[in-house]
């Protein structure tokens, strides 16, 4: 048998040819070789492999590379939450003679033929489904229970390889249960260091300058670090992730970008435009130019026509409709004029289409990004298939299934995605965030480098469908405005080029859109005046709604976008032919405005106010002239060449010019740091004695402390550290038992840690998926066995299997949690206090998002009088988690650690009585050292003391009332394990892991004890 040497290891070459493998090439860096070797050893030994690694690290690429070199077939299947056993094993289908025949599923086909089976994102599937394949993992065989129940032994060459993103930090991902994971050789695929990424990109893109590649890698690293530090993207409530996929995508673009201006545009498209907030965009731009210093002014976007192509900004597109370029342009512009506000986004989308990238358009709910997609479909002469996703849809609803074609006859019918891929259509997927990972992750293989779609077994097609060369996949997503709103995972987002589509709010663009809708041109002065008044009203009522000057009594504000203006213009346009006088026109304008805007306003006074605004705008208009102009409009073409011809040019590059700007010098003032501090220090070299005035520079010749010391400046920087330390010594007594940071400072520093814990804790509390089968006479998927019984007269007509995956979103109902924190000064330790803050804040956020009541209380003897016990509630159980709640909670946990410690047993019963009558699962988390008011030197002495015995007895007493305790012992002398059945011990070595440990333990207790 011949062999091939891969990463220094000899691997047998398969004698099979002709089966599909995507084109894959790897640059053999040290990390690549190390990853290949880790895979090849268990592969040669025949052990199932589980590859775990970050999104875009190349898990599938490594497998494809190995199998391409050894010419071994690979069958890949994307798992998701509604994956069922028959998807893997097989199903019955109907042959041309209308009899049922068995079709192997992808796993069965791999077992039968000896191919490598790749289970992509296997941990997305329910563990209860994966357990069906334990015999495959353990014994390399499968019993065809869905077929004839025979046991099929794996042929030589079969291998099971699973891939997954880590459960930590990735939404929707869970760790595999130990009873499954133990059969795999688990391999963590190492990420690439920056120097190797440079090597990979240089090898893959030889046309791109090496210095430019180094700059790209540096920029990507800086942006990803800024995301992890929560310096950008935090207000978007989205998960951003930039990795090798983004850099590879960018280098493909840079290879065809000859000028510095063009390179800047490509960098902005990949890294700037995906962000929603203006301050984030500015931050990323500055970060880019901290690496690439030359910055060019934004150039005006033009549409230009060449002999066989059309330029939209920096995109070059070749219409494929068979029409002339002018016909294609005119057709596309019939209902989508290229107004000023749209041009930059037309350019960005056009460039992504040119590079065959998947495109994600994100917008507010009042924006219509689908209009951009429809524009390019018309321009390129492509048929557009639109799919609306929603919760509860089954994969077969979009991929296809066996369905009746004639009486008692069944055949495979393509779903809309399958049909679009087969025909090479443009594909637009709407409702991406609504569908959930159980549906959208099924498209992973179609959206990555493979660009292929594997159909279910009943389709009878063993080879995947390959996306046609000119086909483009678009997806639309509405902005996430609350944490409770679902969104896509960062791993899935990373497969797209993301572009933010803003609302159009400038008057010039809106007037042009209205004129086109009304069928008017720029020489039609009366109609242009009408369009102007309509836009003024649109912008005015939009502003009133945003400021809540209308809709102030509503929970949800009114929102008015381009849809309303379109509707108004279309309604008005449809009545123009019947208008004869200015009065008729006035009535039509007001009536159509009511339909489009005003009739939804519930408050009569607010509605009347809006009508008055409209009447004032119409009062000075020559409505009779406009009405007279209508008859002339009927004879004019809809699109005026002189209007849009201004934006059709032959060479837009001639209009680009370099920016010529100067640089302003930044003046540095120490006011923010030093205001209000008055420290008497020695004289500086400038001869000026420093004091309170020195902080403002008033005694330093007006130069704000800048310049050499001898000129009265620079004194502050000369002694900063010494002065700062002196200040701390003097003020220490005032902050010794407080953390001394604000909530804003705390979030800036520890925000990434809270975000990480929130993601992981959210994953642990994800609603459980339950699979329900319901048989009916009509549905999505036929059960072949039931149909055979039906046609033989031995069964009823319910042959269609409507299988649904439902999530128990209310399964945490009845859970209540109280966090009790010992606030005694003996407990105070800066590191433990920070870890506690992160733990309780992150737990409160995610538990509240899951509608679990959370209470947080501190306890101590604040006056040190040995008379009272102070219970301070920082968040009550019934309170919602709001910004104000978070501020109160932070303030309570960060301040006043000066009290005396008390005996915990005295507070447990009052706290236990705080749970509501509706609570069915009561959990109390106590954080302390549990050494009581009179701590002993030895832990065993404390445990055997009266206070220790009382604490243990009280815990056992309350446990009989179904209260579940978790004791978190802080400090090296923790006693949590003496008193609590469930405990954590946090010392100086592991205090930073407290947030993760606590979230895992809480979720474990919930899953063990709660029954919904």
C-alpha cells in the first residue's frame, strides 16, 4: 500500500478517487504541523477524534487537507439542535416505480463505504440524540433501527471526526457529556500566533505586499483585543469576533486594490463598517491608522459604466442578465434611485458581491435593507429567492422533504434553499435572529469555504450541492436592543461580511426618493415642492416620536421610517390620475398621511397636533399648480435621465484626490487628575512653589505646566509618582474598607470578565430542547414505514411526521436565589472583594435575564457594638435588574466593609423567610470565611465550637424546608466544607476563578434540584 508523508508522519493512501472534496491548501507553519500531528496519531490508531477550537481556526480545513493528500473521501454533516437520528442513519424514499427504497444517511454511507465522517459542530445537537450513536463511537458499527434493524459494521477507512467551538465563551455551545466525550481523543486545535498568521497569509496571497500583511495582522489583533476589553462594541449587545477568516477575506480584496485609497476602503469595509455606533467606528479608524499612518479623505462614491461592466464606488460588477449595461442600470433604478445616502452602502455591498462573500445586512427595525438586495439582483439579472425564518421551523421546511405529488404518490420536493442553490439564485435569508441556532447553524457548510449543501437521505443524492459561481447569499438581521432579544452567535456572524445599513434621514435623499415614487423629475417645480413638504413632515413626526413628544404614554414609542414615507408617496401617486383641483389634492395628501402615519396615534390631542403640523406645511403650497402639473406628469417617463445621469460617470477614479490636512497639537492638562488636591511640595526648577494653583498652571506662565522645568512647567510630571504615593498614605484611612472605584471604572476594567461569565452562565441555563413527534395526514416529512402500512390497508392516513424541537423557556419558573455576603472587616480583601463583585454582578445579570428572582444582602455588625445585626439588602428578590439596580448593588458591595463579623446561624432563618411563597426551588449562596464572631486559630476548633455547631444544625434544619445551600469559603482558613453539603473554597491561588466556579455550581444545583 502506498503512503504519503504528512507533517512527518506516513499515512496510507486510499485507492478511491472521484468523490467530492473541497479545494484546501495549508501553509505548513509550526502550529499547523503540530495540529496535523495531533490529529494523525489517533487517526492512524482508529480512535474517534473530537477537534475543539475557536471559530475560523481551521478545524475542517485540517481534516480536508489530510484527506485530500491521502485521496480519502470525506462526508461532512452540520449538526444543530433539531438533528434527529434518521438524519444521520437514513430514511425511506420513493423510486421511479413508486415503491419505497432505503436511502443511507450520511453517517451510514460513511460506515458502509469506509469514508471519513465529519460531524461539524456536534455539540449543538441534543446529547439525547447523540447517544443514539454510542455504538459508532465505541464499536464502529450501527444498528439500522430506522431501516431493517440490521447491524452494519464499519468498512476499512471509516473514521468519525467531530468538531466544535469551545463551550466557554461561545453562545449555544455545550460541553459533550462525559459518557460521549470519553470515547474520543479530544484535541484542542491551537490558534496561530501573529507571526505564523503572517506566514499563512503571505503564502496564500503572494500578490499582497508583505509589509501590508503584517499591518493587517497587527490591526486585527488590536481590534480583537479592544473587543475583549470591551472598549468597542459594548453598546451594540452583539458578539463580535475578528480572526483568520476576516484577514483572509481582506487579503483577497487587497490583492486587487492598487492604491492607498483603495486599500483604506477595503480595511474600512472589513473592520469599520460592521460596527453600529459612531464612536466605535471612530475608535477602529484611529486604531487602523495607528498601524497604517497615512489617512485619506473619504471620496465621493460614483456609479460608472464601462464597456462590459459597471462600477459602484470601488466595486466592479458585470451584469449577467443579457441586457445592455444601460438597460440593466435603468431596470435596477426604476424603484431604487441611487440617492446620496445610499451610495456608500451600495459600494460596500457591491464589493462584497464582487468577491463572492456572504453578506449580512444589519439595521434598525424601521430600515429596509432588503431593497439593497433587490437592487443588486435586478442589476445583475439574478433571480432572488427570499426565505423568512422563524422559531419552530424544521430543517426540512427549508431544505425539502418527501411530499405528495399525486394521489398516494410521494416524491422528494426541494425546499427553497435547496432550489436556490441548485438554480444559482441570489438567496436572501430573513429573520436570521428569530430562527435560533437549531436552524441557522445547519447552513455552516454552505457559508464556509466548502460552499456546499448536503441534503437529507430521502433526497437520494449522496454528493453535496455546490453553490454556483455567481450565486450570493444575503442575510438580514435587526439590531439587538435588549439582552433578552435573541441574536446570532459570533461564530456564525464571522462567516459573513457585515454591513450596517442606517436609516435615511437627509432631506436631499428623501426628496429624491419621493419624486421617483410620484413619477416626477427635477424640472417639475410644483411636484418638487410637494416632495419637500412631505419630507419635512416625515422628519418632523419622526423627531417628535423619538423625543416622546408623541407617544409619551406608550410603553413602546412610535417609530416612523422609510416604509411610512414610501407608503404615503405610493398612496398619493395612485390617486394622482383622478385629481382635478387643489382641494382634491389636499384631501388626498391628508388622507394618505393618516393611513401612513397619523391614524396609529392613540392620544387624540397628539393626533390633532400632528395633523396641525401637516396643515401648516401645506398652507403655503400652490396646490392648484401641483394638481395642474399632474396631467403633464402622465406623459413623462418615470425615471429622468438628467436626474440620475449625474451619478453615472465613465471614470470615477479621476475624482479621487488625496487629503491635504494639517495636524493640530494636543495640549495636555492635568485638571482631570489633579483638580482639588492640595499637597505642599518643594519648589520646582521654575522657582514656583507648587500648591493648588499649580494643578491649573496659573502660576506657570500660562503654559498649563508644559515645557521645561526652568520655564515654570513640567513640575507635575517630575514628581508624579512620589506625590501619588504620599497622597495614598494620607488618605488610606478613609478608603481602607472600601474598594475605592466607581461603577464606570469597574466596568472598564472588569467588563470583559463579566461578559465572559455571563456568556458561560447563560449557556449553562439554556432552555432544554425537547423533541416532539406528531403524525398527521399533511406535513413536512413522510414516515416510510407508516406509509407502507397505510397503502397495505394496515394503518391510518397519518403518515407525515411533523417533528418539532421546543425549548422549555419557563422551566426555571419557581427558582429563587439569595446571595448573602459577609461584609465584616475581617473578610475584606481587595482581590476577594473584586472576585465577589464580578461573581454576583454577572450572576444577577444572567439570572434576571432568565426571569429568576435574585436577592443580594450583606450582613455584619456595622456599629461594632455587639448588640445588633445589620442586614442590608442591595437588591430585593422582587426587583427587576435595571441600571439603577446595578448601581445600588455595586455601591452596597463595594463600600462599608468596616463592620464586625457575626455568627451566621443567627441570620439564616430571617433570610430563609425572605423567599416568596411561589418559590419551589430556594437556593441560598453564602460568601464568608464562616469563622463566626470569635474565630479560632484552628479550623477544627471553630467547627466544634458552639457557633459552629449552631450553624451546622441551622443549615440542616432549613434543608428540611427544601432550601439548598451553597457555601463559598473565602480565605485560606475556609470552613465551608465543614458546614455545607455544597461548597466552594476560594483562596489566594484561585480567587480569580470564583466567577466561573460560582456560575457552574449554581447551574449544577438548579439542574439537580429544580423541576419545572
